[in-house]
């Protein structure tokens, strides 16, 4: 037979006495005087003391029992109304330290007029203009050379102006797609439509007012 009797272990380490006991069968004998006694490993507690809450001194007092009666019969001669009046009169105002501008917290709209105030100002100005226009209309109506246009005539005239604006606008929309105006007629037609639409818009704005005066 050929071969080697020495077996090379595949492990990288070797444990002494892994499962077969210590090497050479040598086991330390126990000493008779060293043995585990009763409660030898038991944790010993301190002397018992009376339990107390850690916040016992800062706790609120207990609610009185229903059998405990309050102290009654106490009377005072102090006039609380006069006392409060004198204390408020003699009280010194609180001293406030002046704040620097750097200490004031500035937000995004700091130092700007709020938008709602602008709206309110505009509404007030419109009302003022309306009252002024109404007064001027009344003054001119008393002059004798003008008169107030009736509401029915005004509405009829307003409808006619709007119908005319719709008609011209419809014709104007038919040439708006033209990118290149290669003839003089197309250019003049477009300019005429634009001028007519602008004039009609001005007339509609005038007729839409509450009071419209016409010459006699």
C-alpha cells in the first residue's frame, strides 16, 4: 500500500479538546472546599425604606374631602372698587425698549400698500366720479340746450351699435388670417374696419353711462 497516514485538516484553525475532552485526558479535579453555596449568587437588596414620589414637594394639594367644611364668617372692610381705581390711576406705564429696524421681522409685503386698499381707493374714486358726473349732467340739463335721453331710446341705440359692431367684426375676422396684404385695397379695408370698430367701442362706452344728454 502506498500513501501517507498524516491527514491534513481542511480547516484553517484547530480547536484543542473540541469534542473529546482535554488533551491527554487530564482533567482538573474539583476542590472539596470550593462548592456553590445556597444563595451565593443572589443579588442583595438594600434596607427597605418608605416610598415617596420624587415630585411630592411640588405637587398640588389634595382635593378636600366632602366632610371638610370651608372657613366661613370672614368679613373684610376693603372697598375693592376704590382700590382698583386708585391702583389703575397710580400705576406707571410700562417701559418699552425701542426696537431697532434690524430687530423687526420684515415679511414679503413689508412697507407696501395692501392690494385691498388699492381696490377700496379705486371704488371710492369711481363713486366720486359718478357723483360728479351726475351733478354736472343735472347742471347742464337745467341750461335748456340739452335734455336727458330716455332709457328706452338709450337701450335701443345701444342695441343698434352692438349689432353694427358684430357685423363689422365678422367682416374683419374674414381678413385677419391674411398674413400678407399684397394689395392697397386689402390694406385700406383692414384699416377702415379697425377704425370703425374703435369708434363703435367709444360710442358704446358713452351710451352705456347712466345719464346720457343730447342736444335739442
